[in-house]
C-alpha cells in the first residue's frame, strides 16, 4: 500500500527478503565467528553458556553468561558520567557506565565482529527472544530473573511515596549549571498520583511571547539527570530557535514510562501515563496565566508531542495510543513497540528486570488485558490522526561504531543484538501502520549499534519530522 514514507539508506531494497532467507544458514557460522572475535570480553560469558548447556551446570553459570552477554547493553545513558555506576557484570568486565567511547586503540576483533554482525543483521532476530524461555525451562524460571536483577548496583533506591504530596504543582525552577545551555531550566514538580517529586529538564523557547508547543523527550532505561538529550542532541538549540518547550523527565529507571498496576519494592510507584498525559499538562497550564505559579510565564499553543529512544521509544508511541487526540505527533528511535510477541515481551522484561523490578507489578501476568492494551503494534489504528516517525539501524557495525566503541567488543556485539531487534520491531509496526491506513515516516540506517551512533541521527531526523507538526 506504500503508506509509510521511508527514508531508507540501507540500499538493499527489494533484495532484503531474499538476503534474509539466504542468510539463515549463516547464523551459526556468524555467531561462532563473533564469539571467537570478541576475545576476552565476551567469550568468557559465551563459553560459560556453552559449558552450562553441555555439562548440565547450574543456574550460576547461566547467570554469569547473561551478565556478560546482556549486561553490557548500551542504553540511553550508558555513557552518562553522572549515571549511577552499575555493578560489575563479570570478572574482567568494567561496569557499564565505565565503558569507553574514546577513539583509543580498537580491538583486533572488531573487523571480524563487523563482518559477523553485518551477515547476522540480514536475519530476523525475533526468534532469539525464545532463548530466554528455553533457558527458563532448563535452569528454572528464576535463573534469568536473578541474573538480570543483579545488573543494577545500589544506584536506584525506590522513591518512597509521600502521602503528604497530594497535589500537582511546580515547586522549584532553577537555571542549569554554568556549562549548560542558556535556555535550560531544571524544574521540580509534584505528582499526586505517584506521591513524589519529579525532576524535569525544561528547554525554553527563544521567544517567550510566541505560542509554543510542548515536546516530551523520553530516554532509555536509566533515566537519570542530566539526561543525554542535553549534550548529545541539538534540542537546546532547536527549542530556542523553533519555539518549542521541550521537557525531559527523569526518575523512571526500568519503568518503561508506564502506568504500573502495583508499587514495586525496587522501582517504587510508577504512574507515568497519568503524569505525562494529565498531571504535567495541568502544571504547565498553571504557568500560562497572568500570575504563573513559579517564575516567568509560558505561552503555549496547546499542542503536545513525544519522542523517545530505546526504552522511551515504545513509551512515546504508547502515550499516544492510550490517549487518543492528546498528542499531535510522536517519534520512536531504536525501540520496540509490541508486547504480545516474544521479541517485544523479552525487551520489556529486560528493561524491568535489569533494574531489579518485578515485571508482574507493571501490567500483571503476560497476556492480561493491560498487556494487550499497551501493545502499540496491535493497536496501530489508534494512532490515526497522529503524525508518526520511526527510526532504526540494523545493528551491523559501521565505521563510526568501530571508532567510538572499538575497544569494547562486548558493547559492540550486545549493541548489535538490541538494535537488530529494534529494527525488526520497527518494521513490524510500520507494516501494522500501513495495514491500518496510518501515515508515517520511516528512517532506516544501514549500520549502527544500539547506542548513539544510531540514536544521534535518529533523534535529529525525529526532530525534523515531529516539530513542524506541532506548530
């Protein structure tokens, strides 16, 4: 039908399907090549998994494998120096936030990894999600959960609900640090539903008298201050020059920016759909009158948009499907949008459990009505009337990936796995939007792992696509 307007830099065109079929037979070889290529950083974990499978070793070997293979996931704030440092994942493996992105000396394994991931990027990876279920059958249902839960160090104390916080209001707004963009303010607001304070990065428009839209920016799994949008995107300049109020909330690690059914012992109370779709707009509205609650007056045009990356990508589109008519335009960069299939479920599970949360506290057991309601791919028709932008790379390692992360082979390989999954999720949603008759724009990149080599270009294209629809 051709409803999805696509900017496809991959160059594979119609040959992609045939190449995927042909490449299926190469998966075992490519995986083995990548395992050998990863050398000391990745191989111990992979070897541990092979040993556990062949010798019947217990869950501890599997958990060591999971820590090495999945624990080095590069997410939205993986290289944020102010992020809480994650616990070491295995012997000889640095904490995630310590992984270097400096040029440095690239590992000798990088060329082999590049070739292996390029071949594997032609093959759908949805079936890889089944491995978690198979592991659960062999080693017990708690093995992966225990391993994943151990990724998080002591950096995420659960916000304790405070019953005295029973109103939605702006209580403090401060200028950013001296080295911050001049139009950045740090706001502290309260949420009556979550009974807690929430910190926001707020990028103000250059013309305070012009009617401006509001654009939410939802980041990846860590969600700490400062957010990566501050230094890694052009949002400060674009908010100023294009008269947008851009808002990046923090404080939802592993929560999928979702509306949780129960409080979580580790991740606290999460009612982000209510906060973002109802409470925060009320707080902003209180700043538009002649006597704003705190500081200067805002002038808004009433339009809202949302762009998310990694974990935040599915969350941004989920906000729109769960609140029809609230968001004029949304964008997802390197995310997954389904909840019902194995790939979508395991992606969400990884977000929650790597930060120590109990997945059942979010939407109840898998397959419940809440899980089905939050499946964007299955509910694509609800995006009718909303401008949709989607972006993903392939996971194949390109020159820029090698330059930035060449001395971290495990980061490259795990980044391949996540971005290949994101690409498959994105293409599935695009097909569902086509079937539902929802116009959308796709931006596909031929190379790029699940990190800023894919996030950066994707976010800039998202700004290009979404901001004009908010005027």
